[in-house]
C-alpha cells in the first residue's frame, strides 16, 4: 500500500491482473484474488454489496474478530501472490 500511496496521481497497474490499482482494487476487486476474498466477504455479510470505496471503508472499520482475522489472512495471501511466492489460487 505504501507503493500505491507514494505514486498517487499516476496510474499504477496491478501486478496480478493488469487493471488500474488502488487500495479498493486490492481489497475488493482484483480478479486474481477473488477466491480468497469470497470467504471473508460471505462471513462478514458483505457478499451482495457494491464493491466501492464506501464498502471498503466499512470493511476496514469492522472490528469483529472474525473479519479482522480473515482480512489479515487475505492481505498475507495477496502479499505472497504479489511477491510470486504463490503463483496460483
């Protein structure tokens, strides 16, 4: 996320899918991490919501232990995918 923030104003491409990347994309919209994301979206009751900045903010403010734990695992998974440690879902 530091890399995304440091390049604000420029279009950064997601290394996993090639779409324009921002923090909402990483959290909610990257197609290459959808399977991993789906579990915590369902668990948190977020699966049928529009995936936009408002939802992203709501999720990041959710302090339920189950959501926080799923997010931690998800971000670890995304980091490992981006570093090439995991090549496939």
